C-alpha cells in the first residue's frame, strides 16, 4: 500500500509515481478539488441574511443537529436541510429552503476548482482511470454535483464518475464511508488511490482498508500561521469581518504552490505579492476611469523611490500598459523646494513646519539655504529668530530664485521622461498623506497645464487638501482610526518597495536627477531585491492556480485581501521577518543623510522591561510590533487593539499585581518607613516610582526584608513632569546608591546578607524647585525564605 504526503505542485504528476494496478482516482472535495476564497469554511456563513451575522448561529445549528442525529436518525452525519431546521426552528419550510439555497449560492460564490487537482483529473482520464469524489459533507450528491458544475464547469464535472457524500450514508470517512465506496465501485482497495487534505479522514481512514492514499498538505506551517494571523488582523481592522462579510483570502491558491522557503523570498512572494497585486489592479481600474472621464490617455507617474516596486508590479501584471508607466524622481524634498513661488508660500511652509522644532537645520536646507547662510541667520535653536530672518527681503528673494531654478529642473525632468504640457497624469505612490502632490501640483498645473490625480496604497490625510486623491485604503472604506494605525509603521513597506539609490535633491538644467548619498548596507539591498523578485514571481503566476476565478474574486476581495496582508505584516510579524528587517536602515529622505535603524529589538525590549505594557501606548519607534515580536503575541495584539481603536488607557490601567516594597524616606527632619507599590513590567521585572521632592529625600530601599538575591536593572532619577516620556534614557539621571549588607556578585546582581540589608539612594543635586522621582526597576531572583542560599547552591 502506498501512503505518502505531497504539496500542491506535485498533484499533476502524481499518477506517474503510482503502481500500475490503480484503476480509480478517489478525491476529497473541499480543500482538494474545490477550494474556497475565504480563510475558513465558516466564513461562507457570513453571507447568510441573518440579523447580527449568521456565522455563530449557523455553527450552533450544525452542532445541535449533529448531537441529535444519533438519537433521532441513528447516524452520525447530518444533511443541510436538518441543519437549517435547527437554524430557523420557527420558520416555514419555504423559509428554511430559501436559507439553505442562500448557503448553496454563497458556496458557489466563493468556491473554485484548484488547477493542479484539475490537472490530476485530466491525467487520470488520459490513463483510463475512473474518477470519484468521496466527501465528508452535509451536502447531498446532487447538491455537491451542482456546486462542482457551477464553480468548476460542466466539462470538469463530466470527468467525475461517481460522488460519495457522508450525509447520504450516515457516516464520515473516518467512521466507515470507504467501505461503502469499495462496495459501490466493486474493486479491491489496491486498485484505488485516494487523495485528500485531512490526515485522519483522507490518510488514516483509507489506510485501514488497504487503499493507497496521498495526503495533500495545502500549506507549510509558516504559511498556515501567516494566514491565521492575517485573518486575525483583518478582524481587528475591519470589525464586520466574519460577521456580515467573509474573511476573504484570494491569494491562498498561489501560496500553496510556492516551494521556496527562503525567508526573504517568502516575504516577497506571500506578502508583497498579494499587496502589490491588489494595488496594481486598483490602479488599472482608476486609470481606465480617468481616461473615460478625460477622453485622453493617462500617463502613470510612479514616484521614485518608493514607487519602484509598484511600477515593476504594474508592468508585470499589465504588460499591455507598460508604455504608460513612467517612473519619475520627485522626492518630498524637491517637491517642497520647488513650491516656493511667492513669499506667502514661504510663510505657509514655516507655519506648518517650524512649531515644535528644536533646530532650524532641516527647514533651512528645505528652503535651499547653504549652511553658512542659515548659520548667519542666528542660533540654530532660536526658531523665532530664524523665522524673522527668513522673512527679510534679501533672504526670501534668494529662496524664491533658487526654488524657481529647481522647479525648472523638475519640469525638464518630467519632459525628459515623456510628460508633455497638457497631459493627463496620475501620481502613484505608497502614501500616506500625498505630501508630494500637495506641494507640487499647483506648480505643475500652473506651468505645464497638467491634469493631475493622485493614487496611493494608503491615504490618510490629516487635513483635507481638496485635491483629487484616493487610496486603495482610504476613508471610503475604513475609518480614520484604522488608517492612522496602519500608517504608524508603513515605513517598513516603503523600505521593501524602494530602489537602491539615493533620494533626488536637485536636477540638472536638462532634468537629470542629482541624488543624495546612498549608504544602505549591501545586506539590506540584497534582501530587498530577493523579496521584490519574489513579488514579481507571484504576479506572473496570478490566475494559474485556479480553473476559473470564483465569483467573489472581485475588486472588493482584492482590496480586503491586501488589507489583511498589510495589517498582519505591520502588527503581527513573524520571527523570520523581524530577523530580516533587523538589518534595515531608513533614510529620512528630506535632503539629509540621516538614517534610522528600522528594528532595534534590544532598545524596545529595554523600554518594555523598564516601563511595562504602558510603554507601548506612546513609544515612538519605527516598527514597534517587530521589535517586540519576541515577547509574544499578546503584546502585539495589545498594540494593534490600542492603535486601531484609539483606546483611552492610562498607566493605572496597566498597573496590576503590585509587590509591596519596604522603603525609608530620610531628610533633615528624620526618617519615615513605608511601602511603595512595585508593578510588574516584563520578563519578571518590577518598577517602583518613588517621589523625592525637590531633591529633598534620601531613599532607603529595604530589599533584605523581601529577597535573598535581587537584580537591579535601573536606579535613576527623572523629573516628575517627564515621567511618561518615551525618551527614557535622555531624561534619566543615574543615582549613586550605597549598599549595606548587599554584595554585588555580578553587574546589577546582589546577594543580600539578611533582613536588615538595604540600599541607600541619596537625592540628586538640586535643580531649583523641580520635583524629581526615583525610578527603580528590579527583578526578584530569590525570595527570602523560599530556600537558603546554601540549598540553592547545592541544587
């Protein structure tokens, strides 16, 4: 007897490896021949017209029907009609029949025939084999036959000789259905090869009877986890999921065919591929609509650098439109620099940019001033003085002249790339505010008379620009809180989509880009190139895994699949993905060579350890979910929930399970003993916050009363008003504790001699009347009385 396991790409050639005595190919139906365009079978129930959503009610109805079946009908399997009798117990037969038909229609809308299984059937027919379906299902054979015809077509249905449904025999495959199959076919077990995805029903059950069997493994373990997490992320971002709309996953069949397990390839194929597929499809539809409205061809301006992969993806998916694709180099820096057409434009820029800045360096560069010029305007940190100096006629005139020159270079750049005056153009970028379009569109309209729209992967305008902008994900489909949450860590996607070159900072008179320095590490570039190539491989395979697309595979399904893929990456990354991204640097792209590390797990973990879960609420990081991935799924789910719903949570909401730490407060008037609450943070650490006034109190930390061994992570002073600042280290003043009866046996690790041992922390030097607090972060290693040190050493 043959018993083996294969992946989906092994199905078409499977029979060539099988014994010659096989005369019948037996196939499971669902997830073998027919797949669904959803994450789980229960998602289909979301299409049923029941108030509040039908998923739970439909599940409960089937459970009740199955519990009753042995007693009422003497069998373990149920029919669709029996399930709907429990779903609508007080309704008429006609109403139940209508609801059952609605479910059959929903199945027909979401099901499709898997192309490798179709190819296996074709090979079986060429070899003269019979083909049968053996399915654990509440559908009857006629119902299943109709479903196959509606989703796979009459030609494929005609290749199937017989259908065995568990509902008609009263038992499933594991309970004996294959005995009826053998009796019905009249052939020995050795003449049958059964293929299916369920290890119990499709592998173990036929094996007991000597039937050759092949277990179809749909996905590898990493892909199964990613799909589960995508469904979870989609449910959070789009609460209607699995209530009134199914959790659609249009990319499942192609993921099943991917065999390369290199992490960078998987990131590109399984994540960037579906994301760029949805984006490219939407761009094509939007461009066609724009052409129809304007009566002119639309030129697609993909804004480099982040538009690099979207441009390649679009050309790969739509080679017939490749001549419309025009990659152009317009950065936020050059777009803004070209926008200073008058003094009012300069004032508007300063009003938007200067408040809150601590240095004038960035706006000075943006207004095209040389370093010696803006240094001469006054102190870099005196923003008001800087603003007054900018408005002086000599300075503003210089800015306007340089801006006009750069704008001429930008116009020349567009013309050199094939954009002519009066053209209809679509600016395409990842988003998320359309800042380039905001500042450069008025200039381009005025000079080149262009008709301009902007289309973005994610559009989250804080202020309404009034320009023609849309996003694949925007307020037409998602609330602002959801969009804001997605935009928080979108720089990860930017770095995966960009091209390995410096950002444009100027243009030659002929329009050639002048780029800034590019110092991205080779490892980052190599990883990105592998991921981008894998993304394009996904796009080249679109449609090849299905016999014909399911009816639900429309623009809405594509958008919602893409959203789930994006949200999962941003909030629930996998360990291998984080490892890849730890080598990534993000360049600020505003005329500077500043680079920021994308993932710093050590720093983020330190923040979590020192400040606890509340740290995640206001932590300003490039990719906090990635940095905290190793701390477990609950933390990243908390980040997702907090950001997506804008939860009003305070530190006291996180402070639970306090440990009472004995302390003494000492000043010139004597000393007072009391306790303070130390709250759990992470990894077994606790934080205690102790007010010391305006450098008034010394603090005695009476560790000896609680511990034999303690590890101290942080003992430092901080201004009370800066306590919750996300910049932890910048605000801290290290304390100089004096240990009495405590021996430091390793850095930060203390062995305590007895109950009287303590640590005295003198107050910091006074700083006026500024009130301070002592932050103590420690981890109990050995509780007092739990075991003696001698016993511990012996153990």
